[in-house]
């Protein structure tokens, strides 16, 4: 292997530095595609591993919970130990966790593998995002974020497609897509990413970290159980306990002179604006992908293997939107304007998808898919841009990693709320139609059970009443989809408008977005013989 060129201050410049931002996007996509592959394989693996009830819900959410609970802590470690070192370790942990899930002989081992995967790949995403400012050209941070987002979209589609195809052969094979991608990335990191100086914080603040981790785990576990029951102890106890612990965390950190996370940022209009546009991106993504996928399968009757093709316009438009808005922001387009464009397009796209809910053709959904995909990815650029700019030098790792935690919160909430609303509205519509037809309550209950069985296993009802109930469910589901999309459009519109209001006094650079004034600087400019820095 050739020795990397050196900069004027003696720092080594990786030979593949020009590939740095695409590699960061690919690694982030490994994390992004992991829940997709898990969801695709869920029906098969829960049958093979004899999972039932709460285990199925946990299998669907444990990786997300692990990511949200651990990623800020791994951001602290990246500052203290070195970001590249932690990234390399995280890739190995993620690879091992995915392999454990694929080889799991029993449900407990599978769940352990998913938890390990979440910790590893959460750290991979957090470190990849934090690295962007170090490899982006001066004044080109937004453009770099655009490339980062575009590569994530394309790579996630590829990984998810490969995993989905392998699920059709054997669900175990699908998890090795992520293992292979992680191991390949492990060997590319030293060739593409510069080493980063360590940032020694005064204290690890163990108490604060424990409060945050347990609070996140409790709250998100409670959210994951909302689909089973609003009032069951398995939902309310962790949900309330988690929320209480998070409140205690904020109070504790606000008074702690050696806090590992600067909670005062939540008083910053700029940081709050970033959180709100993060809601538009993450909540919107969860609702759009989940609900269109279900609608196309259960109502539009698209074959399962073709659903991924129907999603291509949404992803492709997102890639284009990220690249275009990143370039425009580097030329002076403000964060406020980007938020306006992203929110407006996302809202319009949701409305168009709602209006197409009764249609059966691909072309009927195409305008809504294109506009939604572009809007959501455009919103992701100011979301990341503002968080990087607000991250304090001494706490750069935990703050930039909190972008992932914030995203997982909103994604989980969007997933849960949309699922619960659609299920309740659909079953409510079926129950009302059967009641109006004079069907007895006990027979209605049996018919609803047959619908739930159809959703879980694909087995169509055999009784006449069950068939009638399923036909009613198709109509009711379409109506429920429309309601959820319109309600979600309203929520995103409010979040976007408030974010713009909070940024009314925000000073925008005259040209582009400079990197954050972090204590983790970009590599020094290379000598004439060194490879050039990447062009985002």
C-alpha cells in the first residue's frame, strides 16, 4: 500500500480523500437500510424463531431503541478516543451484530444481535455525520451535506433491495448484506478519512449519560407498544417512566457544571429550528414510506416484489433534491428558504398522495411520490447544517450525534402514530359498516380477527363474512390513509412555519455555509503533490 501524501504541517492525507463524502454517505446508509431489511424479514423470522406478541414488537423496534439510546454516548467516545478509531470499531460491532441476527437459533439471540447492531451502526451514522465538516471544502458544507444525503438515498435503496431479494431466498442471508458492507467500509476508512484530533472533555458525566440512556430506552419502548394498546401497563409504565427520566436528565444537566451534553442548546432558536425541521424530515419519512408501502400492498394490490420499484421515484427525487438544494445553499440560499421549499413540497406531496389513495395505477401516485421525496430530503439539509453550526467545540461529538437520536425519536413517533391511526380508523370503518348491515357483535369480532390474520400472514378469510369484512377493510384503509396523510401534512406545515419563524433573526453567511467552529478541524491544505480535497 502506498504511503499517503502529507500536508504542510506533517499530517497524513489519505489517498482516497476525494472519495470521503461518498464513503460517509454509504456508511450512513448501512444504518439507514438496516431497519428496512429487518422489517422486510420480520414476518419470516418471527415464524422461524417462534416469536409472538410483545416479542414481535420488540424485534421490530429494538434496533431503533439501541441506536437512539447509545449514539450520543458513542459521540462522546469519538471526541475522547478519536473519531476514526471509534468509527472503525463501530463498523466491526455493526457487522458482528448483523451476523449474530442472521445466525440466531432462538429469538433471544436474534434480539441481542439487533441490539448490538443498533449500538454499532448508530455510532457509524453519528461518526459519519460528524466527519462531514472535516472533509468538506471551505464554504461548501451544505453542498457536502447534499452529496451525503444523495448517496444515503441511493445506497439505502441498493442495500434494501439486495436484502429484500435475499429475504425471498432465506431471511438469514439478508442480514449478511450489512455485514459485508460494514467490513468493506472498514478497510476503506483509513484510505479515505483523515485522522481527527481528540477532544478531552472535563468529565464523562456518568450520571447524566445513564439518565439519558434509560430515559430514551423507556420512552421509545413505550412508543413501540402503542400499536398493541394505549392503556396497558407495558405501554404506559415505560412511556411515563422514560419521559420522567428525560425530564430529570434535562434538570440535572442544566445545573451540572461538567455536563457531557449542553442542554442549554434547547433554548437556542437556531437549535430548536433544527429540531423542528428534523421533525419534517424524519416524521415525514416514516409516514410516507410506511403508509404508501402498506397502501400499495393491501389496497392497490401491488405484488410485494414490485413495491420497491414503486418507491424508486420517491427516493430518486430525494437524491436530486438533496444535490440541488445543497449546491444552492453553498451559493447563498438561506436555511430559512431551504426549510420553506422542503416543507412546502413535502406538504403538497402528502396531499397529492392522499388524493390518490383510491387509485390503482403507478402514474396516479407518481406526482405525490416525486414531490414528497424531494421535499423530505431538502428538509434534511438545513436539519444537519444547523446542528453542525450550533455544536460547541468541546462537545461536538455528542451534539452532532444527537441528530441521530432526534431523528430516531421522530421516526419512531411517526411510525407508531401513523400505524395506530390507520389501524383504528380502518377497524372502526369495518365495524361501523358491519354494524349498519345488522351483523352481531360476536360475529364482527370474528371478522376483525380474520382481517388481522390476513395482515400478519397473507391468508385470506375463508368465511363469507370474513370476505365481506376484508372488502370493507380495503375501502376503510384507503379512507384512513387519506386522513393520516392530511393530518401529517398539517403537522409538518406547522413545524416548518415555526422553524422559519425561529430563524427570522438568524445571520446567514453571505456565501455558503462554513464548517462549524469545531475543535475537530479539517485537515490542512495539501501540498501541490498531494491529492486534492473532495469536490462535493
